[in-house]
C-alpha cells in the first residue's frame, strides 16, 4: 500500500513542479537562476537552514517572504558580522533575536550567487505552500492505506461468499434429490450404505496384522517422543523472538543501506559488558535534521520533550522509551561484550545474525549454554598481536603439542568463568 | 604434627558439656524430624496415607504443570534519554571522596554508589578501611531515612521550613537569648566556616562539639600539661614497646584503622624478616581486640588502673608519689615492674596510652610519656589529630542552660544526645524550654522526636564537603549520586537560615578551597580543583614534632586518681563501659551489615550483653544466656551474660551503641542502652562505675557464631610460636622441619594459565572484621537476622575464627592438654585470629561428593561453584573440613521475612551487578572474587599486556588495614603472594588431609620474653 502512496506523492509532486515552473514565468523575484541556486543552497546553507522549518537558523521560506530588501540580504549572507559590527539596526535586531549567535559568513558568494539562492528559496517555498493547499485531501487518504475495518470487511465478504456457495450447493443437491424422487429412483441409497461396511472390514483386517500395528505404534511413539524432546529442550529458547518495538527502527536501513557501523550506536560493545541500547541523544545526532517529518522520529522527539518547531527541549515532558528486550541472558550468567568484540574481534553478526538485513530485529541465535560452549570449543583464540598471551604457558604448551588454542582449551568452558 | 597444643573456640568445647558433645555428633544444628514423620503422627497417622499420597502427588504434578505454563515475561530495556558522558552502562566509575577524614574511593555503577574502597594514597590508612566505612554505603539506600523536611511532626516543603526557622531566628535574635549548635566533632573546614558565618549573623549562637564517646580527658590533660588543648597524633609505628591501659587502639580508640596499619608495620612478615618485632603489653578489664593482639595481657579492674599507673610512674621516675599503695593484684604488680624496665630500655621508642577519659589519669600518662621521651617520636603534639574535639563540660553546661530556660534555639548536627547523653532526662527536660529545636539528622531518631523542625541532611555520598582529620591533611568530599530523597545538606540549610551571601554550599566549599586549602597542595584555580577531585586530598609537609617535657606537680593528680580508685573499689562489682568494633557509638545502628558482624572477641551478633569472667559466673551461678539486671549510677538494664575468658575477675563489661529506640526497624530494640551508666567526674564522662548484678531467672540465648564450627580437636589449624623461637628457627611453629612424606590419592592439577592463591599472615591480622563487611558488599552476601544466626545459618563467606589458648607456663605459649582442666587460668588466655574462607583446595573434598558437578575445579586453581547447577544436597558442606560453605535456607533477597535487612526496592540498589544473588536451596561460598579476577584479565587483554602482580585485588585484601591478606598468581615467582608463601612461617590448615589448600597461613608469633609473668 505504501507504494501506492508513493506513486501518488510522486505524481502530485511532478504536477506541482510543472505548476511551479509555469508560475515561475510570472514571478516578480525571478531575477536569479533557481537551478544554480539549488546547488549553492545545498552546498552552503542546508547545515543550518531549512526552507519550511527552523533548524539552527530560521526557516528561510517565511523569512525571505518578509524580508524583501535584497541588498541587505546579500550583505547579510556575505558577511553578517560586518553588518552587526557596523551597527546596522536591522542586522542588530536579527542578531539579538537569535540570541547573539553568529551566522557563518560567506564572502566567497558573489552577488549573483546570492541572488540565485534567494530565487531558489522563493521557488521552493511557493511550491511547498501550494502543495499544502491543493492535494492535501487525496494524499492523506492514500497515506493512511486500507484500514483494519476494510480488511475485516473483505474477509467477511469472502467468508459470506463461501457460505453462500455452500448453501447453494446444498440447495442444488436437495433439488436434485427431489427431482430424482419424483422420478422414483431411490434404490441407489442402499448401495451407498453398503460401502462403509466394506471399509471397516479393511481396517479390521489391517488391525489383525500385528507387525503393522507394532510398526504404527512405534512410529507414533517415536514421533511423539521426539516432539516432546525437542519442545522440552527448546523451552525458554527464544530463537526467532521478534517482539513489536515501540519505534519501528529499521536496522536494514541504518546498518544495511546506510552502512552505519554497529558501534556508532551500540557504543558499549567495545568497552563494557553491555552493548547498550543507544540513548536518544545518539539518534538526535542525525535525526535533528534527517527525516524530521516521520511519525516514528516524532516518537523520539516526544520522548525527549523536544519541539522541532522551536528546537527546544522540555525535560518535564520527557519520558523513557520502553524497548522490548530481545536478547536476554539469565542473571546467573555473566556475559561481556568487550571480551568478544574488542578482544576476540568477533563480528556482531556472529551471534546476532544478519542484522543489516533485518527490518525488525529478531533473536538469531538460541543463546543456550550448549551454543556458547560449542563456539568456545570451535573458536581459536586470537592471540597474535596481543601481548597478554605472550607469557602464558598454556598457549605455548598447546602449540607445542600441535593442538588448537581454542577458547575452551584456555579454560573458557569452566563453570566459574561465566557463572558467578 | 604437634598433638599437645590445644585450642578451643568456646567454653562449651573446652569443658565438653554434655549438650555440646551431643550437638557435635550431629550433622545438622537441629534434628531433622524424620522419625516423627515415619512413625507416630506421621505417615501412619492418617486412615489412608496411600490415597493422601496419591492426592498430593496428583495435585503437585498438576500445580507444577500449571506453573510451568506461564508465558515468559516480556523484559523492557530503558536506555538513558540523554546519556551522561562519563557513564558507560556496565563499567564502574570511581570517585575520590572522604569518610570521617580518611580518603576513600567510591565505586559507582550506572550512577549509583555500590561500594566504598580505601584510597591507596590515603595518609591515615593507605587504602585500608574499617568495617563501619565499608558498611556506610548501605545507609545511603536505607528506606527509613527521612524523606523530606518536617515541621511540628508533619511533612512540609523546604520553603515552609525555611520561612518558619528564619522567622523564629529573627525573633530569637531580637530576644537575645542563647542559640546552640550541637554537633559531634566537626573538623570540616568548610562546615566550620559556615557555622562561623551563622554565628556572625546570630551573635548569641555557640558551636559545641559533643561526642557521645569522648576524648575530652586527653585534650584537657594536654592543656594542663603542655598548654596545648589537642588530641595528639600517635605514631605506633615508631614504638618498640607499647603499653596500653585499657586503650583499644586496634578496635575503637581514636583512629583504629590508622593505628592498625602503624602497629602491624613492626609485627608483619617484613618486620620479622628484619628480626624486628615490637612488644605490646596490655592492661585492661574486658577482653578488647587490642588485648587479644597483645603479647602480654594482664587483666585489671577499672579501680586498679589508676593505682597501676601510679606504680608505673614511681618505677620509672624512681620517686614515690604521695598516697601510693601497693597494687592488690600481685600479677599486675609484678608485671608493672618488668614493664617499667622494658619501657626505660626502649626510651624514645616507647609509648604508653590509656583509654580513660579521666583528666588526672591522662595527665599522669603524659608525665610517664615525658619521662620516656615519647614526645617528638611516638607522640606528635605539633601535628595533632582533629578526629575528636568534643568538650564534655561545655555540653553539660549547655544542658543546664537549657533547663534554666536561657536557650531559645538549638541545632543538632550529627548529634543525638537524647539517646547518648548520660542523663537523657536532663536533655528532654531542657528541650521542653527551648523555642526552636532543629535537627539535621537523617533519621527520625530519639532527639528528632523532640524537635519541632527536622531538616534532614544528605548522606555523605550525596554531599559536597571536606575533612581535616589531622593537621595539614585535608580531604575533599564529592557527591556520587543525586540525593535519593528530598533532603538538603545541613550546611546549605545553615547558609539559607543565616542569609549567607553565597547561595550554594558547593560554591562555598569551592571558594574556601580556592582561597586557602588548594595552595597547601601546591594547586590553584580550576585545574587545581579538578586535580584535587581526582586525588581526593592535599597534604602539607608535617611540622617538626617538638619534644615536650612534663614539669607540673603530680601530687594533686595522684591524689585524685587514688581517690577515684578507692571509690570504685568499694562496690561489689566494677562495671566497664566500652564500644564494640561493629557498632561503635550506635549512630549506625540501623545498618544490618554491622549488626550481623560478629564481635571479634565474643562472636556475638545483634545484641549487647554483660561480659563476665567464667570463674565469676561459676561463683554467681550464671551460665551463658542468663539474663541479669545490671545496676549502676542509679540506672539499670537487663541483659544476657556471656562468659568471657580474660575478663578481670570482679568486673563486668557492657557495650554502648545498642538499645536504640528510634534508629529504624533494624536497630530498634537491639540490645540495651548503656550510655546512662556514664557519669560526670571532674568535667569529663567516666566509663567505669561500681555495679550490682541481680539474677532475673530468665534465659535469653544470644546469637553467637562462636561454637558453630567445632574444630573436633584437630590441632593443625592454628600454629603459633614465640619471637624468641622464631629468631632461633624461622620455621618454628610451622612444623616445616618434620617433613612428612605425603601420599596422594588424587592426580595433581595443572595450572597452565594462572594459579590464584592467597597468603594470610596471622601475625598481622588483628581480627577487626572489616574484611567480613567488605566481602558482603562485594559479593551480595545476604543478612539473615538474629534468629537465623541462632540457628547457625549466617551467610558470611569469610569469617574470622577466634581461638583461645592458655597463657603459657613458660613453654612458648603452648597449652598442654593436661593444663586445660584448671579453670582459674581462664583469666590469662591468649587469642589467635584466623580469617577462614574457602581454601580453594586442589584436592577439594567438596568436589568429589557433589552429585551434579555443581562445584568443580578450574584450571586457574579455583574451586568454582555454579549456583544454577546446584540442587542443594549440602553434601559439599558436610564434606568440607573447613566448614566454609553456606546454604541459602531462604530466598533472602526476595522474602518478606527479611524485609528489614536487604529486601526492599532501595537497598537492592546497593547490589553488585556483576555478581548474581543466590536463590533458596543453593550452596554458596567464597569465589575468590572471581568477578574481579575476570575483570582484571579482561582489562589486561584489552590493553594488550600481560597480567601484572596487583592487577587483581580481592575485596577482603583491599580493605585490610593490616595488609594481612595477600592474593595473587602463584605461577609468577616474583608475585607478592609467591614470596609470602615461600616464607618459613607458612603452613596450610589441616595439611594432613592432603586437600592441598590454595590459602597458606603464616604462623602467629608472640613477642614473649623471659621477663613475663
């Protein structure tokens, strides 16, 4: 359904674009080249400005609507500090309004460049305002997609259709019988009754075959036994556990498409026993700017008490996000991430699976003791280049004996190494 | 193996009472009612036991199936909203701070303090920490702390309390009546400055230091003798001969942690290897920790103390003070003559101390020390101690002023006189006439109950501040957690009420340091302050300690002392009032770790009691647990009697610090209050009195850990020798020379990576018990309470066994079997302490009997215990020759029956997150702090380097002020522990069982020379 809304959006955008270009011809401001302006805007301004929203600096669309003195604007953009230093009343007022935070000076921009940028901003702002007015209704409908009610209704209709078909079949059968009885053809039913007697006889005959009975019983016992065995062993093993999280955080996008390093967010993995779920200030490093309109990102804002319009934090409104824990070792076992990630140099995927392809994370490994021990028995210790192992008798002995220096051989499967 | 030594843990074992013999035969403390079940009212009782059995079985299976059907709970994970920069979840942060003047490090996890550790650079104790300091972290999470200010017994906002107090103070200022600020000794420069500012604002105010356990006697004596009204700084490390008259300087006297460190320096392995050992002679009434450590201990009555000092002075000076009489105690008299000779021989390296708070007694001690040339060497008057500054007379005067109605306002800072003043009624009456009564107490304590404003102070772990324990040594205190409750620092309150121009106490402390204190450490500015917060203290170069000569007239002094002695001697019995190591003055009575810490000597927990000599008890017809009424100074309490070998005959001892009524649910009603037994004499509180005992006929059994673990007559547990023997043959006592050939049934274990072992020096261990509390804090060891201790179910992973032996009859401190029968010798017993914990045997008997392999051996020489594998057969505990395994009879951390101790949402925050809490039905024991070993190894791996000796310090080792415990890798021949174990004194407990323990003990050495009695 999302693709439909996407197509709709694309379509409306292109319509708007054409409308925009048409409008351009009549524009009074269209002194600069908006296309050139776009490149310049993206290169120089986007760090601090957005057209429709306040970022570090003010939202430029409304700002340029109200400020029409282009000479002043050009000077301001090229070197606002000079203007303030010269005590230009307008400049000083703006400076004060923004808590005396200086805007970066752009002396490298020529007057033409600035005009191009202004033209681009005007165009974009106009487009956005138009977009808000015209296709609003259609878009919202498309975005919301089919509601649950519709789905239920559809299912209901299908079930109803089946019932109708069944009833119709019955009716047809009854009508046929009526027709037949009218013709006086009832003898066939006796023949029908004789058939099950035959079938039971076959069954009885088979039941007398002791070998067969034994074989069937054996199969049954084995199947039931192995099912019980597997079920019991996997009690409290939550491989594949994929709870619904409060925020639909897509690992496939962040770790997969964007190739963000796992430890950019899970900072503890290198240093601590906990890999740790990132705190929201880590999210805000990017999402202060990126995808600010997404309702999922707004959940972050709400949790922080952050208002994207004013860019202010209100700690009284903040509340923690309650993630559902997926990988959960019991308290009786001690596990340390840094031992495995930093010292052993394991990839996160070794235990957590292909997180970079998971839309929603699920538990990949069983996290049972058997699973831990198996890996400890199979994995060689990465002792090269780590002086810790240099003076260790055990390592030298194992190498001398021609054995593998596995974690287990170094004492990695002794009870007390994890259970304390 | 020497079979003629005999050590014993309690009189029951020594006397082989029928109850003891009977009890000892059994595996369990209480009989298991198998017989009852199998016969009589048990299975046969019902009409159809088979049907009942099937019903129960059916129900049981059904219930278990149902219980197993529940869904796995959903676990939530709540990350920080905005993570503080310095916090990494899962990694501990350490902050330098101060506890009662010692520099400490506070270990915090995820922003909450979970352990207090000594600062290794601390001037006083060099990283050692007392049991009280270790336990102090638990107070932070005490749910019984005051949670908000209150006015007239109802909770209010700080603003309401502030405006009320300020209005009242304004009115009082106009009225011109007195204002009192009563505090226990305050030595924090910033706090003193705030109080001074307060006094400037309200000129009628006066600050009075009032200590429940006071040292005014010493301070006043120094004023009288040398014109310096200070508590001197003692240097026990510089003394070759130490003579103490009732001063428990290794347990409770002034600065015990520091003194232990100093004292042990002349008695530990290093000193012995240099053929040097100090000599320590103790004259005292009750058996104190110091007395048990002394080379020679002479029991004397409180009334004999003065006479003994006069005798000693006469012997040293060669003069005779007027009124001198011969000491009735011939043993003590003989000893004193010899002691005088020894002291004179060690002139300049001798030290005489007395525990008395009597001015005259202390003046005489000063005179003796002056004759011995102690000033400038073992006693330093120029770098004095500020740990106690209390002035008894000032407070007594203040109480009478209150009673006369001359006082309009009083502020109590860390003081609780309604509980600990000797005439509590005077304080109660006086407070009725005071208009404004404010307490800064953390708890709604006895004094708070009578105050109209409660302005609860922060816990010290939530506060800014500083301390100045000794001259030139300034420590800084920084908060390690946001205030848990709606409390406010007392200094902040005083600043608000006195309209201090500085608004925040932090700024005040900062200014104070910037102005004067930082410069002492050669620091300045912001960077200096930041350095200070990391190092924790500054230290000025000590002033040269001057020599002082005593030249006052002693005639009057001697007269006063002897008069007092005569007075005391008139009663039937003499009473000595003392402090216990765990409870001290009772301010931390609500701390369950301290309540459950067994007293080093009596091994009693959760109570105070009347210590009596066994021969006196026989005479009076008492036995352990008899409840008696003690009458003295017009006050009486009923307490159980404990037979205390070594107690001077004709005396009883009772500890203060108990009998709190409003300390909180843990401390309320534990024991009886002994403070009212104090009396005032010549301006100071006296700790002795004449007493009368009356039997009540009742019996109340104390929760004693003493005879829980019988040694079954095995003689290779404790080994000791004398210094003389040691000099001749360093391996004397350790039986090294005997060289038995050992045959083993078991294969040797290889230790290819590490071999973690421990060495414990019995000559250094003073038995103070700090390790027990440190271990509890580190390893989440539960508190079980009095009832459970009575059932022998205490959970401590490390215990300190106390063994008595008889004083020698000329044969090297060894008691012969045949000598034991003579009960009169019980006055002159010797004591050896032995910290006992899992020995991590290579051939561990516990491992071979575990049916589920829950306890197994590791390649690093440790005996692992997998709790989740244990099914609770207790076979291991039964087979352990050291009796160090502990069984969880209850789910202590999650059982309403243990509510008061550790089971509540706040105290659980003190748990060490790296160590699991054990469930009911599981065996546990010392793990050699395996979490620290693993963390140490991981740190080395991350830093890509080999492990260094000292990378891992176990909790008991870290806190030990005596450095009696050394831990390390035996595979490293240069490690401290390898060196220690190579010592000739090393022996292994129950070596003959071939358990190959991982812990080696070093023989106790006593410096007994031929001049002993």
